[in-house]
């Protein structure tokens, strides 16, 4: 009977074990399907949300459908000549040269005797196309030009040339066709593309340009047909202006021609342009001829001294430098877009319908009545744009919020007309200028009308995604499910989920109908659908969230303090990473502080004789040097060769420690002691030989290039063979943690050295030392948690070994691992520069593999070089998750969640004004962190080939062996 009971009891135990095993298998399959779905959802979500910046920040401000405002005044000039110098900055134009002579004597005589002068303030990007568009069309860079690579305006626009009866134009082949190719009443020509290099033969280009202009002038059959001329040249501009002036005056002889001389942008002392520096935004403006006022002596009442700022943030009435020698003549500064209405007014044309410029009255010589009529025409033209945008938005909005300041615009127009009829011109002028200012504000209001709605939806989407990921990690990789009554939760969840899904679908459908009725773009539907779907899933987890809240309320106050402190530290680190995208030096301070804190913690916990505290500090401080170095890496062939020796030395020390760590209990769990010996004991020697050989090939390949000798095909084949063969060898190394990582480090060293030109080769070794310091630190923390607290650690092991046979549940303290990973991952990115350096890479490194120009292969090699540090940090991260026996995918989801905190920040940092580089960098920063959801996962999959069979000794077992 007793035996029977014993047999039945064993059967019950077997049955119970089988049930547990079956449940565990089903749970693993369910978890795998869920995580595959989560990854797919994450990729789709980030791809869709990444496109949102083009609907928010990069929508064109140009609208069509407005009628030109016919001027109600007589044109003071019959024709106008516009001369645009390329890259001429104001200070260099007005100030004398080193010998005290002024560089533009003719135009200077015009300033003193015939016309008006000032500084035209451009807005970045200070480039040729945006500058000419501002001058001739009256608006600044269209943000949607980013979709054309900033090479063209993606939307058609109106210009002074369109409004003219005939236009003669000559200039750059990249600029003139933009304005004249679609204008039937234009006669135009350009200089050949080969003359774009203005340093070739300046005198020839000068004569050739002038002859072309004269031929255009001679082709005019009637005096009235010459309305505008575009002449672009930055060579001997003063001489060209003088010759053009005399030629036109001799040709027409009626003193009815107006002249405007300016520049599209400035230039820095280094010859660059594009940003908002005053040397790039300040350009000269000189106007003279018919309809232009004469010079005016300066007096105390000439200037208003108001607080108005120009479009480039310069203060109004800035003092004129003494060295310009023009302090006695009134200076009238304008915004660059103001020149378009100035030209239109001088020749009696309607202002370009897309212009946002304000007419500078101080340049125009008109009677008071005509002045107010010109300002009113300018105001109505800007107001028409506002009204058109308001009409379009109202037409497509179910709930329209008007721009309240212009609700009574028609009454204001009537009042202006009333004041004009009673000849109260001063009051009419003030009212008209105020109305124009409000219309410009209204244009900005409707340009950003959808911003709040879209940015709220996208932000809620990112927050929902992060919450959903955290809930998944809590449910799948922590001990939380064991602390929640899952039976009660499951019973309520079934009836609750259906109702929530139904409400979510109805809400999603209602929003889609609303967006459809408002004729919203298709992507608007995608944004809202994704966000509503995520929050529906979160609300479905109500009982989990409620149980979590109850669980936290039941914990001790110290645990809550620890949770808040961990969150604050995580947020601080993530914000530091955000700022590091623009200031690499932050990593220097980061590693100096991290090295000191980590070594002090270790010195307090373990004996200094182990060498670990000192090693961690030195490794961190050594790496901190590299983010102080220039991103553009200077050539240093000797440093690359010396780095090969340093890499071999690091590998030699690591291999020795791997085999002789029996006496050091803090190294024992990551060493090869007690693990099966490698099948190829000579593998280390072979890898060291390949590193040394790659250093020799670096020297040989560089010497050939220095001596301008062709790199032999044999040398290229050797380089390819070394790089390819060395990356395969780590697969045959011993599967102990330290031995495998050392082999990976040596295996990727040859290709990295062959692609290096300077200090980045030293960075490779320094970065590997920090990764090793991280592993040693984590191994020490693991040792202390299991050896110093054996009773509690046993309970922890029992409680947490529930996910699988080789993994435990995540704990709050494990958050440091993904955070440190993110810091090191970004250091791998910015340690020696960033991806922007690909555009200006040093070809000498690629020359060691290929000598025939092949942009795709060259770019692929450089990207691979940049990926190698990423591969090292992923391998170290995978090893640490194995060492701690924590789920790697759980940590991956934490990394993605933390990355999206940065993504939200970069989402708000995207800018659509400034230089093309500033705009492009803001987009690339947002895109880089958005792409990490797939980028990190792909690297995990790639490095898994090297790390999947790594074996780690238990820290507890290792300590017992050492004792």
C-alpha cells in the first residue's frame, strides 16, 4: 500500500513536471511571437513617425490662387537693372583695403552723389539659390526644398521677372534657369559650367560676361522692353557696374533707368558660407537712378532707434563702422526680401504674389500720395496671401480657429482708403504698415496651424510606445507576474478587453472620418491610427497597471526613493547623450567622472591588489582623451602602426590573464579556467600575426601612395585576405567569455587598422579596454551580490530563475546595464567623429583596398569601419547579459525605450530655418535615434554569430573554487 502510494506520488510529480515543462514551452512560443510582433510594430511606428517632420516642419509656405495687386501710382522708372555679386559681404565691400584704397570707387561715388545705400540682411541658408529667390521673388528658403536636396524650389512661385513685360538675364547656369526657363517673355543666357570655378581665368570671364551682356542689350528692339537684368559676377564687380551703367545710359539717354546693386550672400574669411554668421548674412545694397532718392546727410532725426530686429537678428540702426568712411551719409538697412517689392515699385509692377518683403520707402523718391499707395499695394499683396491661406484652411476644417487679430481686416482697409481720401497720409501709412505686420504674423499662424495637433499626436504615440514596451518587459521579464493574482486578472481581462477594443476601433474610425472630411493627407490617418492603437493596447493592460500600482504602494519607502532616483539618473544620462550630438566634449567629462566613481566603488568593495579598480579608472580616463580631438582626423601613419603593437600587447595580456586567473577570484568567472581547452591552441599567435601583418601593409600601402606609385594588385589582394580571414578566426576560439572577446577584438583589428589614417586606431584599443573594464565591473558586482549575501542571494536565485533554465528575472538595479550600453554605443559613434565625416573622408584608407574610384564600395568600406566599434560594444553587452543570466531581448526593449526618450527630444529639436547643414543635422539626429529600433537589433543578430556559444562560469561557483 505504501509502495503504491509512493508510485502514485512519483507519477503525480512527473505529471506536474510535465505540465510545468509544457506550460513553459507554450509560454516561450507565445513570447517569441509577441516579441516578433513588437519588433515589426516598432519598425513601422518609427518609420511612420519619422515622416511626420515633413508634415510639421517642412511644408511649403507658398500658396497659389492670389491675383496680383495692380499699383495705383505712376512708375518712377521705365526700366531697372539688377546687378547681383556672388558671395560679396558688406564689410569687405565698404571698407578700404590694406593700402587704404576703397575697393569700389564707382559705387562709392554713387553712394556719395547719386543714390542710397545700406546693408541687406539675408536669412540663412546663405546660399545662391535661396539668396536670389529672396531678391527676385521676395520670400526666403522654402523648407520643403529639403525634399529636393536643396537644389531647387519644389513649388512654383511668382517673381518680379514674371510680372515684367520683358526680362533680359545673364548669369550662373544654376540660377538664371530657375527664374527664366518658364518665363516666355525672357531673353537669357548663362556662362558655361566649366567657368563655375572662378579661380581659373578671371579676366577672361569678366570680358566674356560683359560681351554677353552687351549682346543681350543690343537685341532689345524697343526701349520699353528692357525691364530687368540679372547679372551675376563676383569679379571686378565695381568695374562691371560702371560699364553697365554707362552702356545703358548711352543706349537709352532718357534718365529713366533705376539701378540696384547687391549680393546674394556673404562669405567667411575661410571662403565658406551658408550659416547665419554676420559675414554671411550682411551684404551691400546700393540703389540709384530713376525713382531713387539722393544721398541724405545724417542728422539726429534720421534714425528711429527702435528695437526692431532684422531677419538675421541684427538690431535696427546698427552703428556704421568708422573705417567705412560713410558716417555722414544716411544708411538704410533692409531685409533681403524687401528688395523684391522695391524693384516692383520702381518700375510700377505688382509685387510678386508670394513675397513677404516690406517696401523700404527710404529708397524711393515719390510724392507722399504715391508713397502711401505703394505701401498699400504691398500690404494688400501680403494680406492676399494671408486670406488665401485662411480660406484654404477654413475650407478643409470642421472646426476653424481664425487669426483673431485680422478678423476685421476689411474694416481696416476701408479706414485706410478713407484716410487717403482725406489726405491724412501719415495715419494711413501707420495703419497700413500695422496691417501688413499683422498679415505676416497671420501667415506664420497658418503655416504652423496643424503643429500643435500633429506634435501632440506624435508625442503621445512615442510615449504610448515606451509605456507599452515597459509593460511588456514587466510582464515577461520581471517577477511582477508572480506578485499579481493572475487568475483574478485573467477573469476580468477577457470581458474588459473586448469592450476596450471596440471603443478603440470606434474612436479610431471617428478620427479617420474627421480627417477625411478635412481632406487631411494620408499620413495624418497613419499617425492617429498608430497612436490610438497603442493607447488602446495600454488601456487593455489596466489590470496589470492597477496591480503594479498596488504592488508599489505596498513596497517600503526606501524602494520608492530608489525607483525615483534611478529614473532621475536615467533621464540625466539620456539628456547628456542628446547634448553630446552637438558637443562631443561631454563624453570627456562623462568618462572622467565615471572612471573615478567606479574605481572608488570597487576600492570600497574589493582589495586594490586585484588591480580591477585601478584598471577601470585608467581605462575610462584614457578613453576620455579622444572626444577632445578633432572630428576631421589628421594623417598619422606612424600612430596607426604603433596601434597595431598596442593591440597585440592588449591581446597578449588578456590571453595570459585568461589562462592564469586561478588566484584571483574576481577574474575567475570570466576566464577560461575550468572551460574546455580550445581546439586550436595556436589561434592567438595567428591572430597576433595578422594584426602585425596589417600594420606592415598600412606602412607599405601608404608609402606607395606618398611616392605616387600604383598600389599593386597583389597588395590589394593581401589586404582583402587579411581583413576577411581575420574576421572568421574568432569563431574557432575557446568559448570562455574573456577568451572569445579577446579573439573578437583581435579579429576585427586588422580591417580597422587597414581603414585607419590616424588616432582612431588608438581609439580602437582604448575602447576595447573600457569594454573590458565594464565587464570586470559587472563581474565584480555579480560576485559581491552572490558571495557577500549568500542567504539572500539564494532566495534571489530561487525567485528569479523562472524565465528559463539559464536566465533570471530583471531587477531594478539591472537598468544600469542598458544605460551604460547606450553611453558606450554613442561613444562608438562619436569617439572619432560621426557619420557626417563620410562625406569628406580621407581616401588614403580606402586606397589600401581599392584604387579605382567606386563611390558605393568606398562608402561601404567606411561605413563598415564605423560599425566595428558598434560590434565590439554589442558583443560586450551580450556577454554581460550572459554573465548576469538576464534576458538579452528584455534589455534590448529597455534600450529602445530609452532611445525613444532621446527621439522625442530630437523631434522637438528639428529645425526648418538656419543653414542647410544645421537643418540637415537636426534631421539626421532625429533619424539616427529613430532608426535604432532596427539598427541595434540587426547588430544583435550579427554579433550573435560570435557570442551565442559563450560560456560563463557562475560567480558563486568560481568563488567557491577560488576559496
